[in-house]
């Protein structure tokens, strides 16, 4: 956050909408498109939209593992660079492996967190080849700002 009602955006990527139940996607899409024309595409299901989302893998582990630091610093630290140490990264990796396995079992195409960071251009190929999220998270925070 850059201010009380201001956030920094690392990258602007395509966004999709899903509805639950999925049969309501056309109604959902038409309502959102009326407000933000042409900004979204339709996802097949909430699983197709949410399982590839790496934020649910990184942020909970970062927040829980850094709870005392968040309290002590008032949140004044860089969560990817400073709050994604090797211990936190191991937890993220374990949760990410479960996410990727579940997505595979359900036939939902997805990338591992490390591969997603690399494909977005936020880390080096060398860091991605380690398979660990520790170095890619640090590099992602540096390239994002």
C-alpha cells in the first residue's frame, strides 16, 4: 500500500470471472461487464479460476509465520523479500505441492508457484531451477518494485 486508499500494482494481467453455480456465469459476466467493459473473460468454473491462483498459497503462510513481526513492525516490512525466509518458503512449497496435485487430479491446468513466478518474468531461470520458492520470492519482490 502506498497510502490509505492506494495500492501499488506489480503487473496488470488478464482477469477472469467465474460463478457458483457455473450456470450463472453469463448473468455474472453481463453485470460486471456493464461496470468494467472488456476487462474480464469467462472462466469455466471457480476451480479453473482459483486453483491456479498462487496468492492463496503464499499469503496465508507469510502472514501466519510472520504474525509477531507484523505486530511489532505495524506491517512495515516487505513480505516477499523479508518475510519469505527459508522456513516460511518450505511451508509455502508444501502447500503449493498439494494445490498442484489437487489441480492435476481435477484436470485443472496450473503451474507451480516457482514456475508461475518464472513465467511472469519475476525471477531468473537459475532461481526457478532450484525448485525452492525462497530465492524466486526475493527476486520477485525486487523486480516488482
